[in-house]
């Protein structure tokens, strides 16, 4: 079903948006899976006349949502979301994820931490025994923090390179920052995440270790399975 799902038959996207009700503020993730959810949500809003406000985590998701007639609010103006749907690059059986392939990891985490419930849509082949098997870790940094952030990553055994576009130019996030990509070795991820969170100039990173409440898993035939976190909704850090 991947790459071939239609709005009428997309079971993964429809399951992701099924809990959304009138009056909710909904976070829209970034990437191909999230785009499927945005289309499914727009269909429900039109058919059921739902009163839903949406918050996009990237320019691309914002533009798609506007084109489909969804009502948008700015992420910077919203302190609390009722629900978020998004995708992921990798996930494990502990509902830990690696994200950031689209470069929107910072806005995605802001929305996830502000949301009452976070649901992620993935394909079965993205399931891994350890994060980093398939994808690199992306770290969004201020351009002036490039060298210092690379040094921090190196001390943890991660050797990073600046992400580039196909043209060879540096990839620039919606926030105007660069992304460092590094292969992720078999190390303890929580200390690395805490270190990155505390490193000056690091804006965001792709280690999403406690954000997911539910992961919806689509197999090659379009069937959907799910992983659900124990103590649903009680895991998100507060400060």
C-alpha cells in the first residue's frame, strides 16, 4: 500500500485520524505518512463538517493543509494540542523512534511535547532491533554551533557530516539552521539525548524516545497493527 494508498482506501491514515473530534486542536506532522493523514483528516472535515483547528510542523505540511481547506493556527501561538499524528524513520518495540529525515524534528518535538496524545504512522519495514540500523541521526544546530556540536557528537562516538541537498548546497531547515547527520552506533540513547538537549546551539535532534503514545504499523498489504504505550499519556516530560 505504501506509495499507492488513495484517500478512499488508506486504512493507516484513516485509523490515525479516527479519534479526532470537533473542537480539537490537531498537530500535523511532516513527511509522506503525515501527508496521508492530512488528506484523510481533510476528507473527514469536509464529510462530517468537523470544527477542527490544525497546527503544522513544517511549511510543506502547512501548504498541503491550506490547499485542502483545513483551518490553520501558528505553532508559536498554541500552548496545548489535543492530538498529533506524524510519521517516523525508524521505531523499536519500546516505542522509541528516530525522526528528522525531513528536517522538521524541532517543530515535530515542540508539537509532540505539547500534545495530549501522539500517534505515529509507519511502515513495517521501519521496525528495528536498535535505532540507527537503517537511518542516521539528524541534529539541527545553529550554523555558528557547527564545530562545537560536531565535537560533542564525536565524544559520543558519532562522526557527523553537514546534510546536503541533491544540488550539493547545505540543507537548511524551516528555522534557518543546518542539520548534522551521523551514523548511530549501538550506544545508550538516553544519555546522548540528554547531552544534546543540554548542548548550546543544538536546536533539536531526531531521538524521539518518549513521545509516542501509539505507533500504527502498516504492512505490505495495507493491514494495520499497533503498538500502545503502557500508561497512555503519562510519559511526556514536564517542566
